[in-house]
């Protein structure tokens, strides 16, 4: 089987479904193009010799039974939805890679000892409705009806109506989560520039970073920029600049994998000739170690308060997202690393700074991820791209990993 | 004559013309309320025994001839227009104070040796049309037709049409500027918090600060806040925070009267989870000494470029306003200071950090300004306020100054 060609054809075909007239891909949960994409995948799964079925909410599975341990399942896949005006790799590359890899293994080695299964998850991005990880959370029986019962999309269409319109519904809450999953491996583009900068083809992901997100409001006094001497000012932007520069300086000192970002800055009144009386800003901080993340952000909070006091500003600090890091399973990580070695790839073990379905699945089933490089680190954008040879390399490492997990005793 | 009561009544009456239904005052050039206000002042001037007339563009004058040196004129006044949703003191206090002071002098001392004149200038704020100092610039024959011939207000009404609708027109360009003005004294609210903080009633203004205004664009790379290690970032907001904090630190070191303000900050994409790839910000810098202003801003520009280079950012620095400081006339300043002493006021000599009509007039005629305190430094706002006793104190110092200049040999 020509793995390179099958991969390339599938990427082209699936990318045609939901291609955005303004460029890129827009394939949102429970839209028609979303259903067309899942049906395209269903057809490919069947043609690859897998038994396909949808679960209640629209996650798609394709399964081949193991000859010796059919009750032990090795699972691979990712999500089928995209962001608005996204690229052609985020999510669907992981779905296609899974069934192309399994198709290749079946063609090359015949049936596996353990069952192999593909999952094409309904939703991860949160781009249509204000909810994320709908696919993976249903798979691990963590999704809650009440979280989506009241929500609508930007056109006012209700989540529940749209789900039912496409023939899906809530899962049976009494159903227990599956106990046959022995491993989950997700392949995904890196969405960062580490692999490219280090000239590597494969990232073996051992951790998904935890993140804390804050919104901070500093309040001082809006004053005339000409008539208010420096000593009489309570300049909120000056306070912000101290906070931002000192916290980032400190983060650089602490070093990888700590990252901290002040992405949003909104002064008031935001006018050239008025001393800013107020500024709202965000801090996004991530690390793979829960304690380090906690300690660093607590230090940052203390520094913010100190700066505020020194500048005569009031401060309101709102921590509105606090997600713990999710370590991957050591054995599955080791299997991926072994596969990368056997395929003679340039690889490194690394963490993911972005969120992925694996962070929902890993607490329930032994999981690991494989990254391939993103050109210039771009994602969530029509310019999202990975060299075809790297996409092929990723599928080869995934296939090798699944071989280790499903074909060996 | 009861100076306090006449002042209070005039402030109440004039503030009723152009009072904004949303609070505060909105009295824009060549609107009906603007003309009503000028006509109200015209009536007061006449009743005070002055000869009133409008010039071509709508500046209003009220004159009493000197008995001995009628060809020497001592002038006082300010502007009649307001900002949108402004207060009841900015501008009109200086107009009312001038005719109340002259009325008081005439009642107390009879006719002056030199002529005294009130000017109620048509426009200073630039709040309706994109032009400023239309009143004072016409008075000193600096206004240019071509600057206003193409401009319109926010409703699309043409400047020229609106001027003519109210019965005014361009001045005769061939007319020379007046050579009889021996002194101009403008009284105004401080619009800052220096007098209040120092518990003073009077500011004797010896200089109007020069100002330089910049718009700066820093460009780096917008990256994923989770997947981009600190070492691989080109974070424009981080660069901005260094620039802002270091330049303000330096300004504080240099000390008064230097002020520097980063009033506008607009990052892109301005989202919590994206490293800001770009930021547009402004710098407003003022000082009373042209050389100090030039040197400080040139140092600031060099520092910005250095920071940009260090952070891998490109930088575009646009200096779009460069106004030189305007020193007041030493003799007129001394006359005001002498008057403040004679009236036993707590005063200080100070500069103005804000722009005023005096900066247009001072290069042509010997000028000085008098400030009264602004409560909390607030202006251009319905909350603009000054204690009535301070408003009275200001008129007394102005009257004393005019007495020194117009009644003494």
C-alpha cells in the first residue's frame, strides 16, 4: 500500500468538505459540512476493512477485532471539527493518520492480536458553541447535559436542536465508560515552532501543560496628560508596564517550559492626551508542573499587588481558568519514543503547550501524543502547514507505535 | 458693585446656554447655542458700559476707551466654545472674569488711562471641526482660509456654510494685525491638580509647555501563547512594557516640569491566548524648555529603537505633533504676580501643561495667564469645578492686574 499517496489523497478529499470561501476551513459541530466530513471518514473506515459506527452524540469509531485479545483496544484519532477560518491539519490530520496507519498495518501484517480502533471526535475547538471537548468528554462519560442544554451558536441556533437535526442526541447517562481501552495515541500538528526551530520531525509528547488565565483590572486616576505632574499621577498603564516587564523577565529567568503571555491590554480612556486611569489586561501562564505553575502565578499575583500599591492603584485579580497539567502515560510515551527510533526519525520528547483531546482522555486511559512540525508555528489559520514528508513521518511513527501496542504480545 | 454676585449670576446664566441634556455643556462653534452665548456676552458688555462688536469670524470684543492713552489697549478674555459634554468653566470663566473685572474697575475707579478690552474668542477646543484656535488665530491674523475650506463636522456640515449661516465670514486677508495691544491677560481654570495639592488659590503662568506627540508601532510575531517558548517569541507588548516603564522611570528622575504619557495602547490581536504580534501606542511628552523637550524625546526614541532591536521587533516612530513651548512676557507675569501679592493670595508661579489661546497670542502681544484651582484636576467633563471663593479670587487678581496695566502711568 502506498501510504504517502493514500495520506495525500485523504487530506485533499477531506479538506474539500467545509472549505471556507474566504480561505481555509470552517467545519463547525453539527453543521452539514461537519456531517459530510464524518460520513466521508465513515466510508474510508469501511473501505479500510474496519467496522464503523457513531455513538449517540456523533463521535465516529472504526474497529478491527484483535485475534488474540479482542477485549483489549488500542485507540487512535483526533477531532473532525475546525475553528472558523482554520487550516487543513488541526484535528483531521490525526483522524486520517489513524485510519491510514491501521489500513497500512492490516495490509502489511494482517489482523492484530489486540483490537485497533479509530476515533473521529465530534468536537474539540469550541468554535460554534460555548463548550469545548464535547467529543472526548462524551467518550469518557464526563460530558454533562446541563452544560449544553441552554447554549446557542452566534446565529441563535440551539445546541440541542442542531444535534438532533443531524440525527444525534445525548448519550445514555447510565452507560458506564468503556473498560477495553488499553492505549490512546493522538497525532497532531505541534501548533508551535519548537520542532521547526530544532530541525526535528517528531515530537513525543509526555505532558500537556496546565494553564492559569487571569483578567486583571488596575484602577488609578484619569488625568490631563499636560497638567498633571508625574508625582501626582496614578497611571494605570505605567503600573501595567512594570507588571508585564517584571513578570516576563522573571519567566525568562525561570526558563522552559514556563510561558507567560499578556495578550490583551485595554486602557481607558485610551487617548493620547489623557493619563490612563484604568487598564484591563490578561495573563496566561502555563507549565507542565502543577506546583511550579501555582508558585509562579502566586508570586506574580504578589508582585502585581506590590506594584499596584507602589503606584497608588487599586487592583482586581480574577483567576478564571485553572487547568492542571496532564501527564501522559510513561509506557505509551516510551512506546512512541521507541517507534520514532525504529523509524530513524529526528525526534525529541516534549510537552504540549496547547490543549488537546488527549488531556481529557489521559486521566481515564493510558495516553500519549505525537507531534509533527508546524511551519512557522502557524495554526488556526488558513496558512497552517506542515511539510508533506513530515506528515508522512508522523503516520509512520504512529503506525509503528500501534504495531508495538497491538501486534506484539 | 457686588463682584461675587455678578460673577455668580453670569456663570449661571451663561451656563444655561448650551447646557447638554446628557449633563455638562456642549457649545460648539457656529451652532445656535454658540451664537446665543456670544449674544448674551454682547449684552453684558454693553450693559457694563463697553462698546461691543464682532469681527468677521465671530470673535466678540467689548471696549472702553482710555482717557490718556486710548491707542494703547489692555486686553483680557478667553474662548466661548466648549468640548462635547464639557464643564461650565473652561473658556467662559475667562470671558466672564474679564468683563466682570472691567465692570468692577469702571465702577470703582472710573475710566482707565489706557483702553481696556474684552475678547470672547470664537473657538479654541477643536471639538466640532478638525481645526483649533480659530478665534485667536484670526485675532493675530494667522488663520488661513485653506485650513478650513474643505472641512466638515461629524454630521457632514461644512465649516464655511455653518460660519455663513450664523452671519460670519472670512476676515479680509489684506487687513494688518492690530498694533494697539500692549498686554493680554487670560484667566483660566488650571485643569490640573497642582494648585489644589499645594493648597494655593492662584497660579501665575509664565510659560505654556511645548509638546511632542508620537504614534509608535512595534511589530513582532503573533504566536500561540501555549506552544511558543519564551525564547522563540517576538512579543510586541513585552517590548512596549519595557519602553513605557523605562521612559517613565527616566522622566520621573528628570523631574518637573517634564511629563510623559503613554495614553493609547492597542495590541493585536488583543486576545488572551495569543502572543501579541503588534502594538500601536502613543507617547505625549511636554516641557517648558524646547531643548530639554527635544533632548528627552530624542533619548526616548533611541531607547525605543534599542528595546525593539533587543526583542527582535521592528519599530516605526511617527512624530506628528511638535509644538514649541511659549514663554509668557516677563513684565506681564510680574504684573500678575504683584497683583496676587497685593490681593494677599496664596499663589505660585507655574507653567501650563495644557494648551491655551495665550500660546497663539503671546508671540504677537505681551501676554500672561492666571490659573485658579480645578477640584481634583478635572476638566473637559461635567464634573469640572472650582470653589466659588477661588473663582472670585481669580477675578480679583485679574482686576488688580488690569488696574496696574490700564490705570497707572
